[in-house]
C-alpha cells in the first residue's frame, strides 16, 4: 500500500477520532507499524479511549538536529 492509499484509508477513521477527541493523532508520534496504528485507531474509536492507551509513544532524541 502506498502512502497515498494509506492516508486515504485513514480519512474516515481520522474524522471519527476527531469527533470524539477533538484532535487527530499522527503515526509518527508512535512506535508502531501501519497495521498496528490502524488497529489502535479503530479500537480507540470503538472504546472511547485515546490512542495513547493502545500504542507506545516514540522516543524523540534530545538533540533536535538528529534525524530518526
């Protein structure tokens, strides 16, 4: 699945998540695969719990010049 297809498939989920939590999560903020991210997004919409409940946040480097 290309990036465009992935992003288009997330649109309805992002809208539903935004309606509940008033924000849209970003996959780059989490340490997970695309499949894990979609599953967690669906589960958080179903249960009404934030996506942080199901995914581990990615660790950002202290030095902002370092790319991940």
